[in-house]
C-alpha cells in the first residue's frame, strides 16, 4: 500500500491504537478516536480528562513525544486485511487556534462529539513516517 | 472491568495489536491473530516468515522481550466500547511441544489456518499484567 492509499485508509478509519512509552520503557496502548489532516493526526482527550488513564497518556508524551499509531481492519476473509502504521512526534495543546481546529475536525468526523463538544487537551501528532499494508497487495 | 472479564474479552477477540520496541526506542505496532490459554498469549508468525515485517517483530522481541498487547471493540454507540491491555514477557519458539500446542490453539480458534497449518515461529507471551476497560462500567 503506497502512502496515498495509507493516508486514505487512516483518514477514514473510525478508531486507531495509540502507543506511547513510559519512562521505564514499558509501552502503553489505548484505542483513540482521531482525525487526520495533512500530516497531522489529532485526538481529543475526552470529557473526563482527570482519569488516571488519560493522565498517563499525556504524561508519557510529555516525557517522550515519539508515538506510533496503528489503524487496521479485521475480516474473517483474511485477504481483506489491511493496516496503516504511522509514527510521529506528539505535542499537547490545551487552547488556541490549533486546539480549536483539532476539536472542529473531531466533531466533523464524530457526531457523538457534537453535544457537548469536547474541551479537554488535544494531542497533535506530526506524522513523519507512513507504512501501509494490504493482504491483497502483499508479496506472493 | 475485572481480570476475569478482561480474560474473557481478550480470549474471544479475533484480532489484537502487538507492540514491541526497537533498540532505538521506537515502537512497532502490528495486528496479530492469537490465542490465549491461562496466562499465555500465543501468536504464530504466518506462512511467509521471511518478510521484513515479521523479522522486525522477532528481532525486537529478541532485543527486548517486554511487549504490550491491546484488543478492543469499536462501535458507533460509544457506551459499548471496551478494551483489554496486557503486558508480558515474550519468547520465540520454533519447535517442540510448546510450538505444537500454540499452533494447535491457533488452528482451533481460526479455521483459516487449518489447511495448510502454519509452521513458522511462535511468539509466546507470559502475561503478568491485565487491564480491562469498559465504557458501560467506567466512572461517572
């Protein structure tokens, strides 16, 4: 799968998995909703920003901004499997234009967020590596 | 979600995401099919063991056996979301009783593997940490 296909597949995916590293090196994984525009992937920490799990995600990024995100599709017909993996550098934004734009993108993608709109921290990932794989295009 | 529920949810999930770390600290993510018995999660590297992506996964584990695995369910009804995350120490097995048992467990779960049965390396993760989350049981 080329970068254009990878971008299309990731953009349209409804959920992905965010990987962040603890200072100890242990890897934390959590499903995220997200939006993609250009080389940015954004994800809003939801309506309950004070839970331990959300704090962990943000703390990891503050310690080590390198993150990996995977979106994939599973089907019992294994020749329909595909996945897209991106890497990038993440930052946390809590207000201002980038915060506003990220939340607007999330609401446009997820009607579940319309009312009330999220107000929490936004994770913005500057993607610098795209990798896509599709079973139907893989090597013989 | 308690450990028993987490175990049931992970065991019945059809796909999960395996996270391994490169020596550089970058995190690799890949979807895996897998089976769980007791505190072991097993995954068979499939019929094309020589591809770069499979070698990467195995190389990472040989360098750093600590892995994290996430299974989750997405639904547009967000009160149905759940995920299970496990951590453990992985090893690679290429023959013998554990290899045989792992492949047998995979075939029992995935009819796609029956013919021909896989013969490649098996990743065995000794799970030492379970964490499960369900939207319908989360804090108010």
